[in-house]
C-alpha cells in the first residue's frame, strides 16, 4: 500500500483519487475548494491544510492542476511541496501543461533529488470515474514501473511514452488532433444539414469510412507509414473532391474555416509534383519540409 498525496481534487482529480483509495492505498488530498475536500473525505481519503502538509511523508505525490503556473506554484514556491519532500520521493504531474514547463519543473526537482513522472491523461471525466483513463507516462522506466500499481488504479492503459517529458509532449500532440478534428466535425455536420441530408444517416455513413474511422487507423498504416506512396487515392483527386465541397459550402453560405487551409496544402503538394502520389503523402511532404 502506497502513501499518496493528491493535489487537485477537481472534476477529474476527485474521481482519480477515489479510485486510488479503492485500490487499497491511503490518499491525503488537498484542494482550495472545500466541497471537493469534503467529497474526498467522504470517499475515504484524508485531508491536509496545504499542499506541503499533504505531501509531508508521502512517497508518491500526484498533482492534477489546471495550468503550468499553478503546478509550479504548488511544487516549487517557498511554501510549496518541495519544502517537505524527502529525497527520492516520486512526483507524478498528471496536469496538461506546456512541455517546456514540465522540463523546467523536473530540472528543479531533480536538483533536490526528487524524481518526476509527467503523466497526463486521455479520455474524459466519465473514464476518470470508471478508472478507464489512458495515462501517457514520461519518465525513467524504473520510476514508471514503481508508479504503475497506483497509475493502474486510475487507468486501464498506462503507456510508457519514452522518457522524461514525453508524456507531456504526446498529450499536446493528441490534443492538437482531437481539438482540430472537433472543429472539422462541427463544420462537416453543419454542411451536411445545410444540404438537406439527415444528420444521423450522415453520421452512420461516415462512421463506415475513413472520415469517421480516422486516417491513423486506416490509410496511414497501409501507405505513408510503410513508406509506400503509390496511390490508393491520389492527392490530385483528393484536392478535386475538396474543391467540390468548398464550392458547395459557398453556394449554401456555410463557410468552412479549415477547408481553405487544407486546399492550400493539397495545392502545395500538386505544385511539388506529388499530385499522383497517395493522399497520405502530405505527411511525407511536411517531413521533407520541416524535419
């Protein structure tokens, strides 16, 4: 049984702390919200008057906080957790913050012989409740394995992302894709309804194609990730189809914010003599350009 301090009992944190308790560990929690602390106590946890007090004597300290500035304040300020941590304590920051902030926090902790894992989470508050989060862990492998029994109380998938700071980095990349896809999804469904389509039928159709199933699980593994750019669907054909959708959106007065940016990239590929390559070759083009 681990002695865990949990700082940040918000919508996600309160459920995560409860699942650690249900996993047989003792959890001392802190939050500035008194109702959250009361809920944590009702879940079988203990409370403390400050983050430093919560961390006093803990072998594992978990932070689940809204911003990098708050994480730094809680951990590193003059009255922060660092003042009470014993050497070799393991800090697990599960917040979503800028990787540069993660790196700076780790460097400060390491100078005091404190170990750190960055372990932001994927999925939703519903999965936090059921203990089915995806946890993206960055750190030394031995530290991740030490933390795994506690992490597995909160998630059904704990991924070792490769080293210090890599959990924070993959979370940023994942969120970029999901947040931009959210905009595209909203635009697509709006245009579908504007054309007179039944929305539910449109959803059913797209769930059976690359549109709904996603390129990472369909086209990319079979083509560009295998360094195969022979066309299953040519860039120039994709550009033509995108142009039709843009024309329809203009006719209906339903602007598509992302479509013109996408069209510009297909045009660039065409101008670089990639028009006859598979449409996944956009990735190869960007790698050649930037990496």
